[in-house]
C-alpha cells in the first residue's frame, strides 16, 4: 500500500515536466500562430505617378531617408518629414519638424491632423491621397483567412492545462513530508479561483480573447507559489498576495497604456515618481544582505528598485512621432545615469547591470545606432574601471567566481549548495518540499533555480527558463505588428530585461557568472519582484495587436 | 516602424547569451553532476536519509546499512571506529572510503532520477569487503591514543584483511573537530595507509640492500666496517653501536647504519635513484584505483653524507604504508606482486548472484633471486634479532624501523614483514607515529595482529 502510494507520488514527479512541456508548447504555438501575415491597412495614392503605396503598420515614418517606411526621394522633402499613423479615431498625420511642412487638402497643418479617405496630403510637393486597402485588388479577406492555419488553443483551454499542472504539483507538496498537509491545498485553491476569475473578467468583461501571456505568467508564478509551500506556508501566502497584486497591476497598466499618446504625456510624472522612489530608498533604505535596497512599510519590506524597472521601460519607450521629434536621448540618459548611480550607492550591482543592459536595448531600439551602443559600453567599462580603482574591495565580492569548490563554507557557500543539490535532484527531481537546498540562506529567492532543479527536476527548471526566453523571441517576432513603436520598444525591452535578469540569476548561482543576488523572474520569493515582473508583462500584452482589438 | 524589425534583432544578443550559457551548463552538469551530488556539503548524504545498500565484512558482519530511512553502522563501537576509514561516514569527507567511492551504486544515484527514485525502483548495491572487522577492531585498540596505521593482506589472493588508520572517531558520536586544539584529530579524515607517507627509517634498508644486491657483485660477501661514527666530508654519520666488521645479512639484522650508508654512497645518486624508482618511488602507485601518496626518494641536492643518510631511510626519504605492503607481498611471493584489494564483490540488494570484481593478475616487480635473498635475510633478522616469540612462534620475516622526525618528538616506529610459510600467506605493515623504537611500538601491534590472523587461519583450515 505504502509502495503503491509512493509510486503514485513519484508518477506526479514524472508527469510534471511533460505537463510543463505541453503548456509551453500550447501557449507559444498559439502566440506564434496569432502572428498572421500582414496586410495593408490603407493605401496612399501618389497623385502624380499613380503609384499605390500600401500602408502596413500602425505608425509610419515618411521622408527622404531610406530607413523611412514611406520613402519619398525628393530634394524638397526632409529626411524624416512626417509621421502617418493610426489611432482609435482614425488616421492622422503629424509633421516631425520638416523644413517645408505638410499640407492637408491644401492647408498647412499645425499639429496632428486627422485624415479621411479621399483627403490629400502634400509632403514637399508630393501629393498623396488616402485610399482604402481594397484599391489594391487583393484576394478577398475570407479566402486568405481560409488559407491560414488556425490550429490554436483557446484561453480557457490553456488555463485548464495550467490548472491541472498546479493541482498535481500541489498534491506533490501536500504529501511532501510523508503526511498530508492541507494548507498548500487551500492556498493553491485560492490561487486557482483567482486565476479563473481573472480569465472570466478579461474574456467577458474586457472582451479579450487572447490569454496566452497571462497563462504563461500564471504558470510560472504558480510554480513559485507551490515551491514556497514546501518551504514556509507564510511566505507562500505572501507570494500569492503579491501575485494577485501583480495581476491587478498588470491589468491596470494594460488599460492605462491603451493610448500610446497618453503614455507620452504621462512620462514626466512617471520619471518624477521613479526618482522620488529611489531618493526615498537612498534616504530611508535598510541594508539587507549587503545592499541597501529595501524600505519598510507597515511590516513589509519593499524593494523600490523593482518598480523603477517598470518605470525605466516605460520612459525608454516612445511612439514613432516621439522618436522622430526628439532625436537625442539626453533626458533618458540622465534618468538612466541617476538610476544606475543610485543602485551603485545602494550596493546593488546586479540590478545596476540589468539597468545597464536594458539601457543599451532601449538606446539601440530608439536610435538604431551601433555607434551609440559601442560608445555606451566603452563609457561603462571606463566607469567600472574607475570605480574599481578607488574601491578595489568590490572585487573581493566576486573572488569566488569559478573557484567555489575551494571555498565551500564561506564565499562559495551558496553556489556549491546549488550545484550539489541540483545534481541530487537529477533530471526529474526529488519531489516538491523534499529538498535540502531550502535550508540554505536565500534559497527560495536568489537560489530558486537550484530548488527547482533539486525538487522539480532539471527538465522543469530548464522549461521555466525557456519560457522566458521564448517570450523574448515572440515579442521580437511580433514586433512591428503592434499599434505603436511604444509597444514594440517596451515589449522588446521588457522581455530583454527579464531574459538578462534570468541569465544573471541562473548563471550566477551555478557559478558560470559572478553571483550578484538578483531574482529569477516569477519564481523567486519576493513580492516586489513578482509584482514588477507582472507589470513588465503588461508591456508584452499591450504589444499583442489582439489585446486592444475590441472594447 | 520597419526599422524596428532590424533594431529588435539586438534582443538576440541576450537570447544567444542565454543559450550559450545554458549549453555550457548542461555540458558541465553531464560531466560533473556525480561529483557535485557526492560533494561533502550535500546534506542528503550526511543526514543519512538516503536508502543505501549494505556493506559486509568478509565474515558477513553488516558494517553499514539503511534501516527505515537511517544509515546505521555496526553496533560495536570498536568496530565502527576501526573500519571508519574503509567504510566511510556517509559523507564524502573520507574520500577514499568505500561509501564515497561507490556511493552511486550504494545510494542508487543516477543522472536522471538523482536521489529521487522511490525504493521500489532503486537498485542499491551491497558491497562485501575483504576486511575482518574483529581483527581491525582489536588492532585499532592496540594503538591507544597514538596515531598511525596497520595493514595486513594475503599476498597470494590480494585480500586486505586488516586496514586501520588512527586517529579515528565513532560515526554515531562524531566529535566536534573545531574544538580540537591539541591536534588529537589532525588529519582524521585521511586513511593514513593510503594518503600518508612517513619517514621510513631503518625499514628503508630493505630497499638499499636490494639496490646493493642488484648493482654490486660483492654486496653480500664483503665486510662492512662500523666504528659507530663515520666522518664523510666533515659531516658525521652515526650508528647505534660499534658493530665492527659485518656482512650484509648481519648488517640488516643489527640494522647497522654505517653499512647501508656505505652502500648508498658507493652506488651514488644516479644508481640509487634508478634502483629506488624501479621499486616504485617517485611515481604514482595505486590501490583499487586510488592514487596513493607518493613515496619519495630525492637526492638531487644531497651532500655525500646526505646520500649516506638517504640509504638508511632518513634525509628526505618518505614511504607510503600501502606501497610498502605491496613490496612486502612481492618479496614474500617470489618477486611477483598480487595487487591488494578491499572490495570483494558487489551485488544488487536482494539478488543472490554476486558480481565478482576482476582483479589484476600477478606481475613481476622484483627478480625472483633478489626476493629470495631478501626473504632469507629478513627471516634471519627476525630469528636472531627480534625472536619468534613476538609472533607466538609463527615463522615470520620482518624488519623494524625507527624514523627520527625532529629534535623534540619521539621517532615514528615501523615494523614490516611477511610470513615465511606460504601456507599462511600474510604480509603486514605497521606504523606508529611518534611511537618510539619500532620494536617497542609497532612490534607488539604487529605481533598481536599476525597471531590473531593465524588463529583464524588455522581454524578455517
């Protein structure tokens, strides 16, 4: 009887990785399948030549520069002359500091002007008439849709898979100690109820059909919560609260950034808020685990730098009009420097690194200039060399790197434990709650990848990582389909930031990189971290063209 | 928007960095996961919660087993202490122990399930050792609070019957080594039989004698002159006594320093080194695949007097006990070495069939003639110098050593030897650290060990 039971429990251990593979497959298949072939939205007809210019994107630059979406090679036209873009209310044109200006139906435009079908815009002498896409005499839509393979999974279906996974993993942790413990089941039950509530609200309340991003994030944060049930049920409860707050914040941000132009107006406030947070942190911050990046509010410790990450992406992103009209990045560079400086003062080098890489991503996405990237890296290298010259003791923090087995009881303590227990778990794991790594300091937060490998198995650990990387690959592919460059930039940079943070975490604890004490997105114990990563997911959600298609 | 498509390619730098790192990590994991899993820091091993196979001694005594989730060792404390270095303590701190070396088999570890496979599937192996745990226990107790090692093996079959290393401790009651200030537990995790090399003192004369026999035509017949003190290039070499004129056989039995000093100087650095390297000095020797601490003979920088001292086992000479045991077995077995081993067999728990280990066959190390001569000389030494009563009348061949290790410390005591009668094929090595004269410290331990083995041997016949 006992043997039968342990075999049953172990069979869960075998099923979980395959469930995870299935969930990842279904979610990402649906996401990638949603990227339908692009069709022209409208057509601009060149009155003089009769050329029909198909408009593919929601935001289009017009100018002489060969990088523009609509290239008009006339000496009278500026390099970046105007931006022609679509919003909820229709199509608009905006002059982006051109020399000769833009005429709409013969009148010079001052700011953004709405254009109707049949209107004529004159750009440096070129007259363009706005026409419907069907002037291109394409195949009709129905037949094209029929050609397209719609083998995808509904949001409800995905959530069913996630639910099965969470029920099974909860069973595993309930019996982890040999006797049945009801608490994880209660916690997991609340989590499932909340997840389904979110599904119902978004599907029927917000009329959104796409649920893949939420399903992926729920799957990953669910693993984090159940994993914590095996360590400390109170921590698991806090994590669940953070997950709920994160989802709520996610929905708020998705609604808030519905209008890209509104986001642009919000930027000064967000910048002020972020800097204020950092300032409060610097003044009132508490030193915890070597870095002063915590503030205490009502018994809860909060890491403001996690929220500044979200603001950082928000401020870095911009609509095409914003990019074309503000050519230099001065304000953003100053803001970034302030953030990174504050993080250095707090002693949080890991997060500073993440900000730096994200800065490079943003700078390149906005400017497209490789020179900027090289210059930034060179400046940073100089800066680091300068700091190390004056504070050489910082290096001692990294002296264990690649030598952890020589210092298993001091500076290599955490890394050696991660390696030894990851190996103990093998590919399939020991069972949730049955590990030894959890007794090591900071295991559920910084070392959580080791816990995943030990208790859930290395296969599952790697799937968790792959899902985050797949998100990055997906946003890169979805890129230009989104409704504004704002979403393209913010989603790519958010995914890049998460991926880089994951690299720092996973390869830090496995001694492939110096250990820096950053969290693994979604899975690590840490309320601020979980809330902020859900907030970052909002950018990815917003970049999905389906998100705002109804309602 | 179009150029966003190109610019977002920068994301692939991060993505490729991830895949490169992941690939390298998986590569490292596949290569090293076993070492990581059995690292001493792993609490799965040290808290003994893993179900593991049994370890038996040669008589079927269970030295270690897992009972309802706990690793349990032999009920007798003396036996637990005596076999600690061979069996291990559950962690991999004693890296040469069987539980460390065969942990994957014992604890059912594999790459795929880690330690996680339920008992139903696990294929824990049992291991049977060649040790006689009772003999080990009584030998170990004889050391009192001295450090050292005692080894004995059957030179015909290779089975190690006794292997103890001191200091030791009780796995069921591990002392707090961090509070050990007087060095009582120095090197407690080392099996001194394998992982130590001591100054050999006079037992080294066996090697010098062999070097002489093989390189000088009149080494045995000529007379060596001992006047207690000899001045070589202004440096003194002293002997215990004024032995007068004596031949090699007598010189070995009386352990005359001057005679062996003369042989070493006459052979010179090059020939001595070549001879000693033939006997296994300065190169890696192995026991069941474990690399032993090297025995060292290095006279590169020696003065003439130093070279003389090197011939009597002082200067910088060091000797590994297991290496010496193999030499003893070789001399006893007409120059052919039967490799010693301690793991007799593996078997899967519950299964009847034993999987015999393939043992290395005999190999010729020392010429039969030299071995025969040494055997007679050591028999002569035993009979005339020490008296057979030490071994209860069992005819043995032996040599003691007293190795000076510093002004204020007692010398290390050695006794090495083997049985004269091949029907009771036993070779032994005993080292007592700071034990004083070899015959006084190592002698009684060797005597008791051989007598006890002989008693059991006679009974089984």
